[in-house]
């Protein structure tokens, strides 16, 4: 498996969307489609406004889009590399100078010789309106400005200030910001929470993009604010409510008992994370936009249980913390570290991956429920937020990734069987899932279930006290009763060989054209049997050994 960085993975995903936009709207290149994508998802413009804002084609004078907002005008230049290898290139001086040249032509009294209809329309708008504030934004899927480009930017801004008195503001939106926007698009369950607090103080702030506050509020106010959003308020958490265990029972008992007024001291508070926080200090009301609880799921659910039974005491107060940021990498790390007090499997941290979020939605549309979060189906079903699914159509994320890896990635197939720790290494699994989709998952799972039937048949025969030929009939092999036990032992690898056989089936699909699905399974079983036998390893070792997996793949490749 090729090794890619995060930005290469996102580049591929975004590029696929831009190709569709380019085709649908007839844009001449990916950068124009990128402008459409950004204005649609980040600025929230509709199709007509986008069409009027983009300075399309010849005569754009280096400006890709213009947005007029009252007395302010924003000039955009968009750059989306046409090839993956170019995403590491720095923005050059020429790009910056083209933008400022376009700005000067836009505001000059003399009409430029070159310009298209949209460009001249904005020139007229400048004449008709008082524009006091100009802002230039470079939106690029690159990682930096070159030093000459940075020098040119500062020089042009200084020249405009010295000659006209105007202070030109500028902003550079790069790879990291674009990936955050993509993540936000994938996060469908974006909700707002309004609640009244008792006390709130500004806490530790890093910059304008990362702020925090700490306070305390009534448990009644908290549950009233969250009760209608219980199915999605924990969307960025790693696990959902774990039921009436000792910890949760303790929270519940304190909330309804004689020590309810000491709840603040006995139990941990909760942590909200949000895109933005509005604080109406006059009536002590908060509005959290894009909110999620990333720590405190057990507390909120235990309090809600007491609330629903009318047992929650009025004097129950608890601490809460608000972290305000739209940086999705930071949000994911906050979730990870705030949930590290107890052992969390690496696979749990995949839940907030944007490709996994998208996959969950795709699978639901096709009749499957994938548990992105631990205990998600039972939790949401108890809230009547999901329909009832057949047990076979409820998929565990961890198993989905194992089956997907074994079927679609020869390099990862042995890892999938050998140890989840290896497969769910963050760098490995994030690249692995970059190409995942519902159709692939369903296809792999369908094969896995069919294979499972064959493996179950073998186990039933082996466990039987009597001679049962059902398995040998399935693989179309004549075996006498005298040879029965010896032949059964030759297939003992089937007890642990599910994923190596599944990998063999996937490789056979690409090389053979059998009429029946069972023929693929039978052939895969025989190929794996030969590889296991030749390895000299005991079956439980062979079915997770890299060399044995490779031998199976090589055997099929030369057919």
C-alpha cells in the first residue's frame, strides 16, 4: 500500500467532487470548480449568487471571484493543483502580482482594455456604492507562500496604503483550512444548543480560533437544553451511554439522593465543543453552534434518567467547559485525550473520520446501519431515532474495516487478521479508508457472509460425533469413512482462516470467471490449504502470517 500524507488523501476526495462540479457547470479547470465548491460550502452561497460572483474565463484579470457585502468587497483567487504532486508547491510571486494587478484595474478610473462581463459589472458596482473596505483572500490547496510571494504581498499592500491611504486586508486559506471545511461538510448532524447558566468565566484562549470558558449550571437546565438532541449531541464522542454500570448508578443516586446539593463536588462535569459560542450576559443564556458533548455522555444520560422519572433534585449543579474551535484536527485530539482516562481501542478513534461519517450515511441509504460509535444502534433505537434493522444489517465499524482491508488491500490483509493494533494504527487506517464506500463494503460483507456459511458447515461436521460428509459434498470431494478424520484435519485451518480465504476470493474475482459463487469459495479454500501446508506452520499461525498471505496472492496472480 502506498504511503500518503493526510493532504494527499483529502486532495483525492475533494478533487473527485470538483470533477463533478466542473462537468456539471462547464468550468474550464479545477480551480474554477474549486471556487464554486468553496463559495457553496464555506460562504453558503446559492447557485445563482455563485454564478454572479465568479469572474469566469478570459478577462478575469487575475481575480477568480468577487463578493460585495455592503461597504466591503472581497476579492478571491483560487488555486487547486491539477496533479497530486503539486500540492506541496508554494504559491509563487506571479500569483500574488496577478491578483493585485486585477485589483488596480478594478478600482482604476480608466476602463481596462481587457475584461469580461462580470469584471465590468463589479467595476460599475464600485462606482455606484461606497466601498471603504477591500479584502483579498487567497484560497489554495497548497501548503505555503514562497518568500518572494510573501514579499510581493507586503510590498503591494504597503504601496496601496502609501498612495491611496487604503489599508488592504488579506487572508490566506490553505490546505489545513480546506480540510476542516471538508470535514465540516461530512459532519451532517450539526446542531445548536441553547441553555441558561448560573456562572460563566472566560478561560484559556490560544487565539481567535481556539477559545474556552468554564462555568456551572443547573442539571435541570442542562437536560432541558439537550433532551431533544440526545441522538446527535454525542456525535463527536467516542462511545455512547454504557448503561447502568457502577459509575452511572452512582451518578444517578447522587442526583436523586440526600447528597444532591454536593453533586458538583462528587462527579466530573461535562465538556462541550462547538464552532462558535454566543453569550447573552444579560439573561445568562448561551447559544452553542455546531455543538457536541465530547466528555460527559455517562453523566448526561444518568441525569436524564433521573429527569425523566421526575426524581432529579433542583439543587443539582455541575461544572461545564466550552471549547470553541472549528479546527477538526484539534477537535479530534481533544476527544481522544479527554477520553483517555479509561482504555480506548484505537479503532474507536476512527469514528470521527470524515470518510467514515460519509460511509455511515451511504450505508443507511442502502439498508445497513453501521455503528460508528460504540453502542450506537441500541442507544439510538432506545430513543426511537432509528428504525429496526435485521441483525445481519447492523455492522460494527471495527469489523467493517477488517473485512474491507482483507478484501480490498492485499498489503493489509494479514494485518487485518494478525492484530487490530496494527491495522488500526492511525496512519495506516486513515489511508486505508480514503477510498471506502458503501458499495465496496456491502460487496465484501456479502462475500464474508457466504464464506461464513461454508466455515460453519465445516465446524458442524467436525463437531459431530458421527461421520458427516456435508462439508466434503460442498467442496465436491470424495472421501471415504476411513479417511474422514485425516481429511478433516487437513482443513483445520478453516477455524481461523476466514480473512485469508476472503482475501483469496477477492483475488480470484479479478482473475477467474466462475459461474457460481460457491466455485470461488471452494477454489479459495484449496489455494489457502496448499499455502498453509507448504508453510509448515501450525494452522493458527499460518492464517495470520504475511508470507502465507503473499503465497496465496502469488498463486492466484500467475493464473
